[in-house]
């Protein structure tokens, strides 16, 4: 069974670092990817939220 990817928005404690959007299988993976991409420690991440879009038909 293949796990899907979910869109996460990662927020940082440092206000100079803008949030980053990451597609990942879970919040931990999204945090790890964001920390690597922004070259920060995992402790620099304030929160990881699933991006929920309102679909209008």
C-alpha cells in the first residue's frame, strides 16, 4: 500500500523565515524536509499544519 503525500505549511520561530510549503507523508517528514531546506535545527520549527483548501464547484 502506497502512502499519499499531504501538503504541509511549516512555520518557524524566527519571524525572518517565511513559512514553507512541503509535500510529505506526515508531519515529521515535513518538519525534517523543511529543516534541511532552510538549514535550521528541528527546534527552529514552531508548527506544521496540513494545508486545507476550500474547493468550490
